[in-house]
C-alpha cells in the first residue's frame, strides 16, 4: 500500500509538471501502453538454462523536451505488470528523427522492482523506434537489455498518444 501511494504521487507530480511544461512550445506530453515480452535466462533465479518468456502489459506517460526539430529528450514513467511482479520503468531516452515520421531512441532505463529481487533497483539500457501514423498517434517497439545477471530483458510493442 505504501509503495502504491508513492507511485500514485510520483505519477501525479509527473502529470502536473508535464502539463505545465506543455505551455512551452518546445515540449509535448503523451501517454503510451501496450504489450511487454520479458525474457528470463537466469540460472541463479531458478529460471533454468533455457530462456523463458512471459507476456505482460505496460502503461504510462512521457514528455518530449525538444532541443531542435529532429532531436529531443524523452523521459517516461511506465508501470509494468509481469504476472505476480510489478515494477516501475523510468527510461530517459535521447530521441532522434532519422526520417519523416520515424524516430530512434536510446538511453538508460531506471527500474524499481516492487517484489521481484532483493536488490530492487536495476539499471538497464533501451533502444527503441517509433513510427508516427499521425500527429497524435505513434507505434513503437522497444528492447530493454539487463546488464546484471538477474535482470530480465524485455521487448515492448505499443501505441502512444500525444496531447
């Protein structure tokens, strides 16, 4: 209950700050969500020598801080449900428009696992692409790579909506 309350407070603060930044012409705000495939291949956690994949969901918010028309920073707050496990994913992407309506994003991904590991904080790396089907909607794919032995990798497929 304590963690959920702090998560809710974090999301409210993120929403308020993002909405106030929306008044500036060089920022945009949106929501995203979709399907997450998590890959486990961790012998120490009794997952065995063969990768196991678990399907889950994710959803959250993002803000784009535009540096110029092709380059921006995009921090996100995502809540991920993975079976009985829940965690918050805080990627900080550098986003570059490589072609019209097509972006590539890379950056660190800060993760807090509520009940999955004894060391609940993990840093992972993200690489992501987004295709803008309109000014408001995009389709995105993200791969998250765990750097530690007990840190699952993930593949995200989703849709974003920009306000």
